[in-house]
C-alpha cells in the first residue's frame, strides 16, 4: 500500500484525490493546504491540515500548487524520506528543494466539478533515481493505463503543445460562441463540426485534416469574414492564423 500526501487544494489536487480513493493500493493519508474551506472537501477520507510543519510521513508527496509556489512548498519536505513530485507540465524537476525529486504530470485539462476518467489520461513521470521511478510508475498505473517516462525538457515542450491544442483552441471556441450569440444563434450548431474535427485527427494528421478558406487561399471569403468582425483583436487573430495556414500549405496551392 503506497501512502501519499497531497499538497494543494486546487482542481488537479481534487481530481487526483478522487482518483486515488478508487485505487486499491493507494492510501491518501493527508491533504495539506492554506484554504480552510477547500480543505474540508478532503476531510471525509483523509487527515487535513493547514500546517506545513506538520506533514505526515509518506512514500510519495504530490505537490499540486501554482507553478511559482512549487519550489517554496517543496522546502517543507526537505527532510522527508519519501519521493517529492510536483504535478506541473511547465516546471523543471530540479526546481524542487528536496532529496528524492520527481514529476507526476497528468496531461489533461481539469475543471472544477467536471468529472474525468483517469484510466486513459497520459501520466508523464520523471525521477532522479530508478527506484523512485518504479514507485511513481506503480502509483500512476493504479489510476491510468497510459503511463510514460519523459524528461523535463520533453515535458516542457509537451506542455507547450497542450497549450496550443487546448487553451488556445478553447479561446477560439469562445470567439465562435460570441459570433453566434451576436446573431441570436446557438453555439450548439457548431458542436457537430467541433466533434468531427476532433474525431478526424484520431486517424489522420492535423496537417492533412486542415480545411477552410485559408487552406485553399479563398481570398474573397476571407475578405468577407474580415468585414464581419468588429473587434480589433479578432481581426488581428483572423489575419494571423489565416496567414500561418496559407504558409503551411503554400506548396499545395
């Protein structure tokens, strides 16, 4: 039975906590955080505390806090014998101020009150010792079937890729929703298109799946679109993305 302590009370901490509660070989012995109200959500099955000087002994400590606080929080674990792992995609493993350094990064978007199925979520692990890596692998496999070992530089680039395909794409969805609402249309009309695009790239590369006016250099359509846009930032974004798509496919035009 692996004993773990979770440091943090945010979205990822909550999702990890819920997933580990379902795992047979994992015991979340403690959750630590500064937000008393948020901590109460963990109190049914684990010990909770706001005191970072009263951290329980465990096999693995998962630091799930804001990126700029990871190094500072890890100092509280400098004398612990267990593995200290942060859960960030963008922070180097050596940011940790502890003995056994590691990373336990679930590659997924986590939103409050939106349940996720961890079984298919890629969990990217890294550790500074082979024994620690094996322990992390066992921990990851207790909740996911998709576990991979990658180093900090690879993970940083992977996180950057995730920002493009998730965060930026979701912002484009919000623009699409705004344009629909301006005309009294439901955003639901676009959802089949969104789903088809997502399904398409399961079997072909995004490069080959690209369609649209910029892909075929349909200047008249693009000019018409620009006339319909009212916000400068939307116009700038439309021009920038259209130009990038054109350049990516210029040999095919």
